C-alpha cells in the first residue's frame, strides 16, 4: 500500500470507528475540491503562457517564424459552475495530519483506507511502467554506494560494466547498495559503470535505469 494525496467524501461512514477530527476532515474535503480546481487552472495557464511567450518572441524578433496573428486567448476563471470556496493554506499537511489520526485509531483497514482515498494499492500494471532513477549517494572507503527510491517494488538488480560489458552483480532489497568489489591496485584508477532494474516477486519489472559512471581508485 502506498500513501497518496486524495480525499473522499465517504469519511462520515466511518466516524464511529476512526478518530480523525470532524473539523479537520471537513476542511480537508474542502481543500481537496479547491486544490483540484486550482491545479486545473494552473495547467491551462501554463499552456496559455507558452503560447503567449511564442507570440511575444515572434513579434519581437521573428523567432519561430510565421505571420503575427491575433493575440492568443488567455485563460479565464469559469463562471458556471462557480469556483469552489477558498480553503486554508497547506492542504497537504492537513492531509498528513488526518491520515495519522486515522492510523492511530488502530481501526484503519485496507478497505476503509481505499474508500477514504488514503492509500492506493500497487498494481502490476503500474509497476511495469517504473524507471529507477539511479544516483551515486556516497563513497564508502572508496566503494561506490548506489541509490534509488524503492516505492512499491521489492528491490532492484544491479548490473555492472567494469570494462568488459554489463554483467549481473547483485540484488538490493533496500534503496542503497554498496559495491564491495575488490578495488583496483594501489594508485590505479578505473571506471565502473552501473545500471539497475526493479524487481517484483523475484523477477525483473519495469524499465532499465539511467547509466552512471564512477571513477574508482585503489588506495595508496
């Protein structure tokens, strides 16, 4: 189960079971509606901003080519239906507060959590689209520490190219993996390259990560 931001109006059905404060839940439902509205307007404005910037560039320097036509139409707030009431700031923190209240009740089942929109069940279809973002976190005594977020996956496979092509190295069940392979001879520097892929139920899943290169040098 993965925590997500989404609010359902089904909460009152469970008022007798969960200890979330009624005032918090009312404000959170209000915030969810207003946030959906604001994000929708933001997306439209971003599109308008791109079009208007292109229009400005064409007018100013001919950038982009073409004929300068009528001014682009800017986004206007809808009047029907009217915008929802403005909520308090920091909706996401309120969501986290309410979620914790529900968890602390000890009565939050998976079914209730799904109905409230507090948790989202990870599906294989979702996992199949995942691409790990591989990075070098630290160097531990000269050994590279690889890092990626795990999320709903069981872990990830590490593949390494030490100069002869990529070969399977190991599996990590956590977000960090230290490559404890023998370092090169004293004073010698080599390049090790890595790529990873997620694992779920003991098989590869998703897409290969980006490839990173690490300069490794033997201790003097």
